[in-house]
C-alpha cells in the first residue's frame, strides 16, 4: 500500500472535486490537459467529457493498462520525469499524488515545466492537521489499513515511523515546494471529504454529518480539513 488506491467508482465526493477543478480553470473545450497520477482514469474520462484533450500518466502499469473505460493517451511513467515537452498543457491535475512520489519537490517542478505560460496546475494533497491519517499505518511489523486517529499530530520522527510511506502537508510545507518556480497561487484552501461510505452506511445521518463538515470550509475550522486544494498559475 505504498501508493494508495485510486478512485475506482465515481461518487458525490469525486463529483464535488470535479466542480472545484472546473470552477478554477478556463473552459476546457479544446484545451490540453494532463492528469498526473491518473490511476485507472476516472478523472481523465470526466475531463474529456468537458471537451478537452486529456492525457493521463500513472506509475502503476496495471492501472493504465486496464482503465475504467477504454482511454487512449494513458502512459506509464513517474511524476518526477514527465515524458512530455515543456509547455505542453493548459491544465495539469495532481489529485492526491504528491504525497506518494519519491521526490515531491521534483514532481512539482515537472508539473510546472509541462504547463504553458498562463496554464494552471490544480493540486489536491493531504492536510497534516486532519485528525486522521487515512492511508493506514505500520504497527508492530504489519501494515494496518484504515483511518488512524491523531497520527499526523505527532512529531515527524514518530509520525514517520507509523506512516513514513505517505506524506501529509501543512500549508507552509506545500507552498515550500513552489519556491523559485515561475508560478503564482490563484487559490489555496482546505476541504473536507465526500464521506460517501458514511452516507451509504448511515443514510440521512451520514448526509447530515457530511453537510456539517463541509460547512466548516467557510469557517476557520477548515484548517482541519481533509485535503489542501491549490491552484497555481504559470507566469512565464
């Protein structure tokens, strides 16, 4: 479970994130888009429905070999060495990927490199202050999948013993990846999840909890959200 699992189905949580992407990018019809870390291609498929020419890259060969539907222009490769010329794309999406790569600073450089001037990078990444580590932990020689409470609140030396296979970012740490890169921050906030599993399990109570948590995005308590949502614009 070094790299986590991609989205295999499309539910309310994914649709909500798609709407965020569309609200912070130019109209996509005719645009060149890259989904960097595309998994089995769910976001590739949905962005193509917007009229964009969408390419997808993932490090796991099996995922690009067997996408959710037949999708051309999926390739196997590493985020730190994108196999595209500089200035190839109008939009690059990195959805919960930076936390898994070997070198997140180099991956960020590559995101920016392949953007055209004026292009936008849309980034979702885990928030260090979310009360749960959602990628599981290593404990007593075993990997234990599931939500582990308060792990990310530990000092790095302890946190990394439990969850060294995945990063979680403070706002400062995420912005530090962009130092000396030709970008400006167009948007940066924190969002809560879709909690689709809770809604499926608890029905109306789950829906009420989801609405209450997502309402916190409009308050200072968004600092405890699940993920950073950041949009960068390439300046040159």
